[in-house]
């Protein structure tokens, strides 16, 4: 029987303001809890180890063993005694280079089942992602020099940011350039994402999703996803997934890709080297076999990518609310 260790950045901190849980930690907690619930149904997995702050809510399952962090006991306290051979899934955002720093700190301490540092560094940066994909002739949304922006409106976003964090729609150029941001043309076409399982330059396309956005005069927020909502584009997404995996052979595990469609076709916005919130609706949309494919991947040394992917039904997931 096999075990898995899940390191969840936000909830493994020793000091947390519980009153802010709904605003800051809800989406992260929802994702990790769903991973635990779905993975626990796999008979091949005996135990799931999860580090979580003592102030945050926990789900009660026999297969889950929690390690409670407190003011005087943080993640590093557990690493001194935790077995180093247990496969470990790292969940950390790109914001402020968190995923880069945490990977560097943990790679010698744990058996990380994760993309390598080179890919994390590339895809944590929206600027590096755009430049690298363009150099490989993989369609992407170009990051432009602020002085060369000639179409209004346009988009500004942090170079190191997670999801739709601080993405602004700018309708005039009479602003000061922010060195920590990138600038892109604003495409009003369809927004989508897909997830794929990657290993040594090969991949298995898992889900094809449409994104649910909330757009006001100044900012764009991704508030949810319709998992399976872009199945009609599976062939195009599969071609893009293969191009990405072949050119970035150290991508590993479940990878999320965000896209936008313009007149020339689909363009890649960003690549996430981690589980994304669309996983929450994956089992309902594609079935238990897909979840077993993913969970078995993380514990199976053979890393099989063979499985039939078939949509059961489209599933709407609101990241900070209930699934419909």
C-alpha cells in the first residue's frame, strides 16, 4: 500500500488569522480537501499526510493524518522527522515567487513529485512564459513593452501572480509604468483552460474547460470554471498540450494551462505547474477513473498515462462558492 504527503503552502503556515479564512484560504482549502476526498477513494492509497494550521478546518477521514502547525511549531519542525521517501505533492501559488522559494527549500527535504526548478522559474513568470513560448513558435499572448502599447484597452498583470490576481483593464495610457507588471493586448474572445498529466516529454490531456469571468471597468476576476465546457476543442488543445510537453520535458504531474481565443486561434496565457481549482469538478465531469489515473501517477513508479478520457457531463464550479 502507498502513502502521499501533501504540502499546502497557505494552510501550513504557523501563524494565521482565522477570521480571514473565507477571504484568503477558502479556495486553497477547497482544492486540497477535494484532492484528499478523491484520492482517499483510491484503494491503492493507504494514507494521506497533510500539514495544516491548527486554526483551519479539517475534513475527517480515516486515511488522512493531519500535522497541526501552531505559533511555535511550523512546517520546518515536521520536516526534521518526516520520512523523506513518501511521494509529496506541493501546492503553492506563483505569487511573489512563493512556489519557487518553497520548491528550493523542500527539494532536498522531501520526495517532491513536481516539475523541475527550471520549468517552475519559467512558468511562474508571465514574462518568461510569453518569451519562451514565442521562441518555440507556440501561440501565446505577447508581453509588450509599455512604450509600444498602441491598442486601447490593454491588460496589466503582475509578472509573478497566481490566477487572475491583480489583472487590470487599462483604457488609457496616461499612467505610470509599473516595473513589477507586464502589459498585453486585451482579447475579448473565449477564455478556456485545460489540464494535462505530464511525464518525460509525454502528456495525457485530461480536461477541457471554459472559464467563468467577472469583468468590471477596471479588473478581471476568474470566479469559476465549467469543467468539460470546452470539449469541442479537445483536438486543438491536445495539439497544444503535446507541443508544450515535448518542449518542456521536465514538466511533471498535473499541469493547468489557461488560453484565450482571438481571430487567429487559441493562444496560451499561462501555464501552471500545479493542481488548479478546476480539479474540484473533475471527478463529477470525467469520472472516478480519471481521478485514479492522476492519483496512481503520483504513487506509481511506472507513471502510466494510459486511460480513456470521456466526458460524463459539464460541471460548473464557483471557486469561492458551491458547485452546481
